[in-house]
C-alpha cells in the first residue's frame, strides 16, 4: 500500500504543478487523493481539514510574522549601502576586497531580510559595478554575488529554521539559530577563500584605507543594524529571551532604528509594510497547514517508513546514507523553493536520520544548507538566474566561473555533514 500511496502522491502532485496549480493547493489535493486509498472521501476531507487547523495551533508560529515584518522593515530602511561600507572597513584591504565585501554584505543583509534574492539584488547591485570599475572580471564578480547570496538564509533570524522546527518537532529553534550562525560563517569563509586566491592570481587592487573620521562615520551608521544580529544571538545565549520572544524584539528594534536613527521609515510607511508582512505570513502559514495534511497522509499510509526501509535496505553504512540524503536534497533544492521543500521532505528523511543516530538539529542544518545550495544551481535554481541578471550576464555563461565556488561550498557541506562538532558546539554549549 505504501508504494501505491507514494506513486499517487507523487504523480498527482507533479501533474498539478505542471498545469500551474499553486504549490499549497497541489499539496492539499495530492494528500487527499492519497488518503482515498484507505478511507472514504468525506473522512479524508474532514480529517485533512482537522489536521490543517490543529497544525497551526502552535506558539512557535508567532515568530514567523514578527521575523517577516522585521525583515521587511530592515529591507525598506535603506541599510544595504550602510552594510556595504561597514563590511568594506574590515575586508576592503585584503586582496579581492570588493569581492569579500560582497560576501559579508550578502550575509548581513540576507540574514536581516531573510531573502537571498533581496540580498543578491541590493548588495550585488551596488558592488558588482564597483568591482567591474576596479578591474574585476564581470563573471567573477557575478559569481561571488551568486555564490554568497544564500548565506543569509542560514544566518538567523531565518524563517527556514522555524519551519523546520515545526515539522521536525524535536529540533529547538534556538539550537537551529545558533548552529545556523556557524553554517553561515563557514559558507562565507569558503567563498572568501576562493575569491582571495582568484584576486591574488589576477592581481586585483585592494581598497585604500579610510581615515579615522570616515571609519567612525561608517561604524556609527552601520552598527545599529548589525546590533540586531548581536542582540538576537546574545539574548538567546544568555537566556534573557527565547528565539520566539526574539522575533518581537527584532520588530521593535528594527522599527526603532528605521524611524528614529536612520529616519528612512515614517508612520505612513508602516501600513504598506504591515500589509506585506500579513500577505507573506498568510502564504507561509497556509503552506504549513497544507503540508501537515501531506505529513499525515504519508504517515497514515506508511510512506516514510517504506522509504526509510528502502534506504536502510540498500546500505546500513552511515556515511553512504548521509551521502544519499545529501544528494537527494541537493536535487530537490534545484527544482523547489526552500520553504515547501522543508515541509515536504523533512517528514520523509527525518526518520532515516534518527534511525542512524543523527541529531534532528544537525540534520536541519545540513538539510537547509543543501536546499539553499540547490537554489543557485541549474537547471531551475532561481538564485542563479536572478544573480546573473543583476550582473548583466547570461545564466549559461556563469556555470564555469561558479565551479570553484560550488566546490568550496560542497566542501563546507561535507564538513558540516560528517563533522557535526563544527556546527553543534554552540547549540550544545547553550544547552
């Protein structure tokens, strides 16, 4: 029955996506179609509706609208240029300084906006022209921007970790947040390492230093924005507040600095931003609700257990199982956005991971990184096409320049997967 249920679920879901049905509706319809194998139509619909409602009865969900609104406020607050100048202070004098600034800018802005596309457009739009003007190769500058754009998606505050925690159950949001900082740092360092050697090879100029007065001005403008990250990680580590409470603090803080420090947001701007946050949150929560239907349908028909048994039937070698799951998630990330992929594939692969002794938090960290890497990988990765457009280059021309960056990112993914201590020491230290 599990095989039949899996085929129905997959076929109906794919057909609905092909004909242009929204992904949440595709999930709901395919889930009901799967349940019809074992229960009558009225029971399938009633039970599915019940699961949709009960899945949203979670206190953790409060964090989503707050973090979404915080990101929108920061995104509308005109902080991209301030973060670029801030990053330039620290890495500008290293060979390939503008490229390193792009990496740090994407990490900082992406974490605040919770969007790789926003980071790629805002930071890349500023720095790629500067790199070209300084004599950098256009394709190299574009590759740096594309490769580093998703780092902000694994650096909290990130809705991806909240969604994973809700689906996984046993994975603490605070632990995922703390581990996410380390994943983002390793990813950024890997990109910067490749950029450094490329810059040395091609003798790219470094950025001249700034005097104390200019440096102080840059710090004064950027530190209030950067402090958002410091406040969140500091508050969680010290136990002053939880990750969920941090979401409300993030809104209050971002609104405060946008209105009174930068003065880029006014009272009349708040309604459009609130409206955008409501629409975004509505889409996310509806997706969460329908995905709970799919999780129930899969569990009821035994699909995760069947997949787990099939994988463990192929091999019991932990190294190979982790490799197979990583490859599967990379492929999924190439074709599907991070949010839906988390909701659909976490219930499938989590039982496999726990059966071989992988911590749910550790699985969440490398699973989400996999999906983020897929977002900049052909044939469908949206981050690749957006980044190429920002750089004024055709996407197909970017594959060769991106190869060394892909290799560096995959090396980090390998380390995170097989050496969990690299990213789990901070969550473990925080308990």
